[in-house]
């Protein structure tokens, strides 16, 4: 039952988000896991509240949603106490669902759940500490550095997501009533129930689009378009993919990057070295993305093998699967299980294998179409919002 039709007596779930700014979960609109969880819970008839701080400009509410939406200004320590005071009375769900293992989400949730005697479910979709060295991380400052970190205007320990706090809050994982994780690697580390991120397969429906017309609309009609529909970063292997295009040296081929990097000037680095292969599109809303993906001939997810990527579920993978596009991806983390036999798997950091996989798709177009159709069926069965809701139902119905 959609949330808009849920009776006022239906249980309410407060999804507690660590950063609702345009640089946090708001940067990709309604397509990130936070909002996929909300959509899946809507299907179970729950009322939804999205609540949390925004460290910067607040992100927009996903279009078409009727969720209770509460955003307060995020502040560095000790000012975050003011943010907490503003948040505290607003977190009023019958169950608290904290998204990400961070002080600004799970930490706040622990306090509120204990005070209000509410169940607390923790969702982990990234190993936050992996960005800071993982298990090797140690905070051992000299006295002067400690003073700067504590009292400097931009001191490290004033930042709520400092790795010292991320490491500390991992020790409190067992205080959650239940845990959901996005990948097997995260489940093995933190326990809980595996709930892979679903895709709105009604929105991402290839029957709604004509790929030839979509390419013509974008000016891509002369190309075989590979697509990377996300923010390029070195660990995501885009350089390996571009090196593969150098090896193929086929003037028909292009790589379309959608959204670019919101973090730094990495896009300029790619453009300077490999500009002849690149097509860029600005960030698209979730409602626009299906049409963009429809214009591609294949989706490529060339992740490198790092602690970060082993714990990730690349949402761009299911973008392609849902839209019946053949997918080429690295054997990293959960990707082999996600694709099974409906995509082409290559070793990470291997431009040569990527080049061979691309050549296969270009030389065997009918086989590539069949591969994409099989990927769509696998997505419907295992990685749809309906499949996600089914997994969540077993947890939430027992707690509410």
C-alpha cells in the first residue's frame, strides 16, 4: 500500500539519515539507498518519515513522494548538540531505522531509541572506515595536533564523521535491535540480514523507450555507446576502461559518463588524457535516468579491487540490468553473484579483458541483446523494489 494511502493508524518508521545535504544522500535525488528503503517500506503499508541534519544546502525532496520530511542544519562539534536538540522531538516514528553506521545517524538513533523505548534497526550500505584505512586505522596525534583537532576552527575532531568516531561507533553495532546490510562483505563483518538495493523496475522499464530515438536525441546516433552512469573515482576503474578503448582504437566507440565527479577535478584529468572517447552528461534526476540508460549499448562497471569496492553494491549495475542492457563488470565483491550468467565478468584492473569483452558485444549484437534481456529478468526476480520489500517485511513485521 503506498504511504499516501496508508491509514494514520499504520505504524510510522523514522528513517534517520546522517546528512541530507546536496553533498550527502541528497546529491543523487531519490535514487540512493535511503530512498529505495523508504519506497520498499511504503509497499508494506508503513508511514515514512525522513529525518536528519544537512551539512550544507539541503537536498531536494524526491519528486512524487508524500513522506514526512524533516531537515535541520548540521553543525560541527560541539554545535551538533544544537542540531540534536532540534532533531530530538521530530523523531517520532514507532521504529527508528538508522541509515549508515555514523554518529549523525546511528549515534543519534541509539540515544533516541533508548530514551523513547523504540526498536532501532541499523542499515549499513558502506564500510565507512574503509575510506580511512579500515582495520589499520589508528588515531595517534601528537599533543599539539590533538589541540588543533579539538579546538581549531576546522579541527578534525570537530567533524562528526572523523574516522576516530567512525571507528568508535562500530563497537556499538550490537546495540541495534536488528541490522540490514547491502552486501555479503558487510553482512560478514557486521552480521544482520542481507537486503540488496532494489530498483524501481516500473520506472526502469525498457519497453518505455526507443534506444535509437534516445541516441538521436542526445546526438549519439553515430556511436556505439558504453555508459558509466555515476561519479568517476580512481577506484571505480574508469581509467582501465578508457585504456581498453585505446587498445581497441575503434572510432565508433564512446564512453558516456553521467553526472561527473562532485568531489574534485577528476573529470578534467580524464578529459585531458582520453577526451576523444568521452561523452559527458550533467547529473540527471532518477526520473530522467531510464531514458539516458536506454540510449546506451552497454553498461560498464569496471571496479578495482579495494576494501571500499568489496563492500559496495554499485547501483549503476542494476540501472543497466533493469533496462535490459548487457553489463560488463569486474569480479569484485558481490558483483559476480549479482550478475551471475547475465553479464560479462572480467578481472579488476585489466584493460585487456575489458577490451575483449567490449569487442564481444560489438561483434555479436544479437547475443548482447539476449544477455541484456536475461539481466532484466534477473533484476525483476532478485533486485526489484518488490524483492527488497519482501526481505524487509520479515524484519519489520516482527518488530512492529
